[in-house]
């Protein structure tokens, strides 16, 4: 009986761990999806600043 209870306990721990991993993954995906457009816009603006200013400076734009 003790061996069966240990096996059930291990199974419950395994299921709980996997459920936590799935929940964490879903929260991460949800967070990424909700901030996707903002991140793309910030990245585009930073790229324009980092690349555009030197190009304008060395081509005589400034």
C-alpha cells in the first residue's frame, strides 16, 4: 500500500510540475502578444536613430 501511495504522490508531483510549466508558457506567450506592436515600433524607431543619424551626418545632412 505504501508503494502505491508513493507512486501516486510522484504522479501528482509530475502533473503539478507540468501544469505549472504550461501555465508559465501561456502567460509568457500572452505577454509577448500583448506587447508585440509596441515592441516593433520601439525597435523600428531605435533602428532609425542608430542607423539614420550616422547616415545623415556622413552624407552631409546635418
